[in-house]
C-alpha cells in the first residue's frame, strides 16, 4: 500500500518515465559520435599533445599539470598522495584538498602522465570531459524515456555547452562535467521510487549515490555543491507537485542519503577531516565576493570560442570582468526562446516542469548577489544569491559556475520538449493538411524529423569551434642536467628563480614535465593567510621573492631563449611589471636561510644581471649549464 503513494505512480501515464529497451546498445552507439565531436573541438591540441594547451589561461593549466605529476609520482611509489605536502610552498607546504587536487583523475591517468607527460594526460582528460559529459546526459535522458534523437541532442547541448567549452580554458576540473547528471539521476530515482519498492533497492541506490558523490569530491568539490543545490531544487519541485507522495518519498530519500553519507564518510572522511580540521585549514573564499558572476547580457552575447560570433560580440565577451574561462552564461536568443516556449507548453508534464524550474533557479543564482548588465554594476538591484552568498560553504562558491549544471537542466528541458512536440506537430499537420498541404508531414518519421530539425536550428548558436591553442612553457635548456649535477637528496627543497607564484607559474610546469625538483619554494595555490582566511598563494610571496622575479624579468640576458625573449605568462599587471622595493643583500641572505633550501636554481646565465646578483650573494655557482645556473646552499 505504501508504494501506491509514490511519486512515480502519481505521475500520469504520458509523463511516467520508464527505462527504454536497448539502453546499453544506444549508449554504445552514441559514444563514438560524441568522441568524434570531442576530437573535433580539441583538434589542434592533438597535433602536439605533450606541449599544447588551450590558449587563454596558462596559470591554471600549469597548476593542474603540477597536480597530475604530484599524483602520478606518489602512485608510482606505491602510495596515495599526501594530503599535506611541501612539494609546493616549502617549507610550510599546502593542503591539497583546498586546491585542484583531482586525485581520482590523477590516479586514473598516472600511466599517461608518466609515459607521455602531464599535458598529454590533461588533453586526454579534456577530450573525455566533452564526450563523457554528453554521453552521461544521453544515458540519463534515455533512462527517463526520452527518445533516441531527442536524447542525443540533449546530450550534445550539455556536453558541448558554452559553460563546458569555456571551462576548458584552464579549468579542467570543471570541464569534466560527467558525474552531475548521474548524481541527479540517482537522487531522482530515490525520490520517485524508481530505485525499487523494497528497502534493499533503496540502499543499493544510496550506495551508488555515495560512490558518485565521493568520485566527484575527488575531482572538484565546487561542482558537487552546485549539483547538490540542483538536486534540492528538483526534489522540491517534485514534492510541491505531488504532496501526497512526500511521506513515502522522504523515507526513501532519507535511507538513500544516509547510506550515501556512510559510503562517503568511509572513503573520504579522513581527507575531509584534514581539510577542515587539520593543518593549514582555512575559511572563506580567496576571491572577491560577488565578482565572478554572470553578466545578464552574456546569455545572448557569444564569445570568439563559439563558431557563430561577430567581432563585436567577441570583443564584448573578452571585456567580461571574470575573463573568458568564467564566461559561462551564453545560450543564445534562439535557444532561450525555445526553452521559454517549452517551459510554458510542457508545464503540465512534471519532468519538463522540474527541469525548467531548475534551469531558471540556477540561472538566476549564476547572476550573483547584485545585477551586472552590459559590464555595468547595479548594486541597488539585489538578487536571490545576495542573501545566500554569506552562508557557510556557499561563501566559497563562484556564482557563474551554476551554469555548468543549469545547462544540463536546459538540455533536459529541450529533450523533453522535442518528444512532446512530435505528436503535437503530427496532429497539427493532420488537421491543417488541406489548407497548408502538410499531409506528408503528419505520419511516419517526418514529424520527428521536422521537430528535431527546428530544435537543432535553435541550438546552432552554441556550436563550438576548435579550441585555440598555445604552447606550454618549455623546459629551459640545461634544467635536467643542472639537477643531475646537483645530486640533491629526495627531501631537499629548492628555490627556483623565477619564484613560482600565481603570475609566475612556469616553474610548476617545468617541475611537472621533469619531476625536478621534488620540493620547491613558492607556488600557485590556495592557502591560509592572516587569521586563517583563504588567499591565493596563502601569505603571499615575500618581498625578496618579488625582487628576484622582477630581476629575472628584466635581467640583461632576458628570459630563457626557448621563451623567445618574452615573459611567458606575466600580463602587464603582474609582479615584475610593477615597481618592487629593493632588497638588501643581507635581507636576501636571511630570506634564503628562512626558506631552508638546499639549492638555488636560477633560469639565467652566470653573466646575466640576475646571475651576477646571485653570485654576489651566494658565491660562485656550483653548476652552470645552458640557461640554468645553480648554487648549493650549505645547511
């Protein structure tokens, strides 16, 4: 009797989702096509996958390459990566759980990282992100009784959406959006009773949910939080639509969530404890509150990364305050109009209604706390996120990233609408065949073809073009030879000049490509600053480090020859282009001793301005080879 009150039995027959036959075969058939599309988008990367990265964000790309090398090195030595490590930011170290650790991808891609290099592994991961995200949405839609063509379109809209596309500009952890649709699917199965009428089936659903949540936790926590909010919105719509089913659904969801929490606690409990209660714990967001939010105009202004754009629209998108990697809102006028029409026409259908509400709510959240329109701030116009952004955990979320899941809701709504429109169009064509000559379109495969063609036309503005590429910072000539000659112990930390920081990430790339040094001073990371609040680069780079970076930038010999005489990553606003205070030789020696390093390795020749300066401080170099000069530091 209890099962008679479930949500699924409360849904009319035409709305009731039932698993279609041949699901696995359909997924297997769709996979190669999505993979081909992913290869088309990443085409230029595969001309030289070991050294090519997506243009526009070298800093995050270097950081993620470093973490892949860090994961792979630990696993190659037969253990999991340490959660607190001095491999970066020695001697204090970093807490990897507060950073883009990507333990799960790093572990799975270890063979690729060790054999072909971390950039190749990142390119494999990105390609899998496009194809896998589309395939995951396709599989979920098929499980909810969506036809094959409509599900294929929905999968493509999600997996190659502008939000996923722009996340590929250095944000590899966000671009891999495979798991959110699967997590939502399991939650909805629990809420509607599709996981099974018996307690064992609910527990089994909870086990799957726990595994998916844990997997997402070890990719990126932020998208897990956004997915949880989306799941809450969807379940709330179900509850409001079928109030009589709430008691039974609440029991199922409670059992499933309890089981999932147990699974996550067993697998990820210790890493989470280290993150929130262990050394180097932090609180708050390192980013400016209400900064990374969607501009309202961005929903209809395409960037240069879309196939269909204008010079004006690309320039407008490039002016977005959060930069292109965070330009996640675009969907285009045609698709927005179709989605609005679909929400109105299909409102009585519960799956479409839930998807429409989730899409709108998440889209509004993505606008942040106050309105940004056309690049102009309107602080007097408060939006819903204004009252949520200060809550615990939510204060660390970047609002614009809600679009990564909002686009999934939009894709689902589009797929539901296509299936609903086919019989409606067939009936319309049959009624109007005499006056409009539509009799041919009222039967067989033709109604579906017409409706699908219209939906494809609406989605055309979001079609991506192949991602532009740039060369990753090459390893300086003589780098590996210098470390071989130094013969440092595995525990030795090294001061590399330029000192790595958020705007000088090349040393992280060199370490990722070669595995040397094992431990370095500085880095690009999130860490606790004053009073334990999270900041980029933690307490920041000391004045001595800034002075060394400025001297490296303007050294007479210039940057490494391989960099073409240009500073590879530093923009005009970066340290090195700004005035920095001079540091006395005594202060420099004191800072080097405070860093507790065993060697100083400078990417500069002995006769360069930087080489002469370090020689005056440290004495004659122990090694000088190629573009690298190194000094041993007695301890």
